[in-house]
């Protein structure tokens, strides 16, 4: 059977990882959440006394384990839930703007996509990591709805937040991600934009599965 890669990019809480996971499961593909990798390095950075990124990256041990989604291990410890907490979210865009961090992770991500069959979500997947992906999606949603969705996520995880605060935080993080020097968040010329505002997870998943089936023919 023909194998393809699917790149899903877009701003925070647009629905990328939820829908990427469902698309991967439906097509028997591997799901890779690249945001979790930047979050894992952010946790290592916050824990480390040495703030030099090159030294940190030489010592770091990050592993991804496929499990109905993706679990992340840092030096053997499962940090999947820990990296969703506020201190990581507040610092991740700074860490992700570092040249050493980006080249380290982009290389790792490219290795994972070499044999195809991957659904990868992030900010620079269609532009930088897999510019030759067979299907590229750029997912957006209103900041109001994204903040409300993230508030529900936080409530279910026991993380303190308010919708107003989340709106400001999401807009600030999007701004940092869109204006950084190296591979900023931007829509690839050949990416298909999907606005998920007011659309259910099932609806958006079905749209992408249809687009993917056209590529798999
Ligand atoms: O899930 P959420 O939208 O909150 O963010 P994420 O996908 O976990 O990504 C966290 C952060 O990592 C983003 O705000 C970016 O700063 C960075 N990131 C990136 O620079 N490049 C990627 N391919 C993925 C994430
Ligand atoms: O990965 P990204 O940050 O783009 O977003 P996400 O973590 O997949 O989605 C944020 C929240 O929005 C999750 O709780 C999803 O269940 C929810 N969501 C939704 O309610 N409707 C959609 N069409 C997509 C996601």
C-alpha cells in the first residue's frame, strides 16, 4: 500500500494533536507530537543549573513511546502529563526559538519521517521538517474558542487557569512562535487551511481523512 506523510501545523489549541491522533489511528499511521519534544527540552532546561543549550542537548535523553497517542520519557521518567503544566507552557516558546534546539529536534523528527507513514503535528512541519509531505494541513480556530477548549483541558488535568488569562497567553505564544527568527509558524504555500471554529473533532477528522484518501489512491 502507498505510504504518505501528513503534516499538521497551526497555532496553539487549534485541535492539531487531538485530530492528528485520530487520523493516525484511522489510517494505521504513526502519530508524532513535536510540541511535546519542545516541552520536554523545556523541562530539562528548567531543571538544569547549566543554562547552555548545547551542553544540555549533549546530555539529554528524550524518548517517545507510541501508546494510543504518545508518551514522553526524560531520562527514563514519564513526563507526559508534567509537560502540560503552566511553567512549561510559559517558557516553551523561548526554548523553541533557540537555534541549537531547533536543529537538534528537526533532525530527530526528519529521521522519524524518512520511511513515511507518519502524521506529525507542530509549527514548522510543512515548511521545514517535511517540506515534501504528501498532505499538509494548516489548522486554525478563533482565539476565543481555543482558550475555552484549553480551559476544559486544564480543568480535566487539575491545572489552574481562567479563559481570559488563557486568551492572553495563547495570543502571546502565537505571536512569539510567528515572529521568531528560525522557522516561525507560517502556512506552507501548499497547505490546506481548515478553520475548526464551531466544528467538532469528528467533522474535522472526516475532512482530513477524505483529503488523505485522495492522496493514498
Ligand atoms: O499544544 P499546544 O498548542 O499548547 O503547544 P504544543 O504543540 O505542545 O507546542 C508547544 C510550543 O512548542 C509551541 O508554542 C512552540 O513554541 C513550540 N513548537 C515549535 O516551535 N515547533 C514545533 N514543531 C512544535 C512546537
Ligand atoms: O494540538 P493543539 O494545541 O492544536 O490542540 P489540541 O490539544 O488537540 O486541542 C485542544 C482542545 O480542543 C482539546 O481538548 C480538544 O479535544 C478540543 N477540540 C475541540 O473541542 N474541537 C475541535 N474541533 C478540536 C479540538
